[in-house]
C-alpha cells in the first residue's frame, strides 16, 4: 500500500495534518494507526521537520474517472 511522508511545520498537530493530507480531520486515526508513526506518537504539537507517514486511502488509490464527454465507451 502506498503513501508518502508529510514534513511538519512548527505548530502542526495530528488533526491539522489529517486535514491537510486527507481533507478530513477525522482521518487522524489513519495517521495514528500507521506503524511508521509509532516513534512520534508522543508529539501533540510538532516541531518543524518531523516526518509523518500518511498511508494512502482507498479513495486516493481509485483511478480518476473521466468526465462523460471524454468517456470512449
């Protein structure tokens, strides 16, 4: 499964990162459950430069649909 690292800015918080990455602060659980983030779980307010793993969601993995006028079927 894919994903990428978000590099924090001073003052970032878990819910803000979820909103920036997934456009939904309720996706915070996805970030907190990522095994790659276990070492940084102690942060509440992040300093600058911390790498937070952001796993890909099912919506992100789905191919983009073409608009009806571009559909060749």
